[in-house]
C-alpha cells in the first residue's frame, strides 16, 4: 500500500473533519445609511430616480396609487435613488423589502437579476418588483396607468 492509496474508515474521517473541511467565515455586510420617507411598516419599497423633489402633480399621483393599493405612507419606504448612491440590492436587503415599485429607475442602475420589462411582476432577492416609467411620464399616459394598475392589483392581491 503506497501513500497514494490510503483508505481510512468513515469513523476516522468523521473524527478528523468533525468541524468540516472548508473553513467558512461569515462576512458581515457594511450597513449603508439609506434615507427614506415613510415608516416601512409593510416592507414595500417605492423607488424613484428623480433629480430634485417630486412635482406636486407627481406627489398626488403617487399618493393615489399608494392609496389604491390599500397602503398608507407609513406602510412604505419611499427612496429617491438620485439623492443617494446606494445599490438597489442594499436597499432591498437592509430594509427587508418584500414588494417594490420602481418609477423611472434605469435598468442599468437596478443591477438585479431581472428582465428589462415594464409593468410586469419580476422577482429578485426574495422581493417581487414592478418596474414602470417615471411618474412624470405616467401621469399623462392613460394606457401605461392601466398597464401598471393591472400589475399592482396582482402584486398587492387587490
């Protein structure tokens, strides 16, 4: 028997490698400071990418959409990506988001394993997402509002 063909009984192997063969260290992810409006009570993310503040008409449309989904401002986390350089995956993970609506967020900025489709349910990181056009576009496009509303009814089981 050479050193190339050593056969050990299973009991010996279990004793030798009781704590495993590979040492896996748990890495803690750095906490990123994410500013948002709302209380995030229902872990619903509303994500925009708007330079500056939303216009009054956009705020009113957003309020109507949130209320139509049987949500309140306290139920959501409203985040504007344009205000902070935060990865979408970090927002979802850190705020424990389960459902999300992305208004006008460029596909390149999302960086999640989802397809580039608007007004459809998409899933990534244990989160169901509906991606759509910016609020500024949506407010004047009745067909897009209908398409988005159809997706939101499914997302929020309305």
